[in-house]
C-alpha cells in the first residue's frame, strides 16, 4: 500500500516537472535585456565622453558581462535537469 502511494507521488512529480526542469532561455530574461542596454549605454558614454577612455569603458563592459554570467549561473544552479536527452534539441 505504501509502495503504491510512493510510486503515485513519483509519477505525479515526474509529470509536473516535464518542461519545467530548466530555467528560462537566456534570451528571454530581463537580465539579458538589461545587460544589453547597460553595455550600449557604457559604449555610447565612452564614445561621447572626454574623460571616460576606451580601456575604462571596455573594462566596465567586461564587468557587466561577468555579472550577467554569474547571475545566469546562479539561476541555473538552483534548477534541476531531469531529462536524459540533449537539452538543446527537445
């Protein structure tokens, strides 16, 4: 009796988690849009400003990109990938 209930719970969990075992695609997140806007603003400010040189501008762009990669890594670290197939070719 207890084994059948446990199997039922596992089956219920498996059907609920189909399609939801991975975080949202990176291009669909607001973090990606924010990163693109911030990088564009930094590059425009570097181009227009006399005090912000190229090296400093590209350093800021690299810092924003690293921050984005860390945030995506943290978001994906909390998700489970339960499928055995290739996640990119579903």
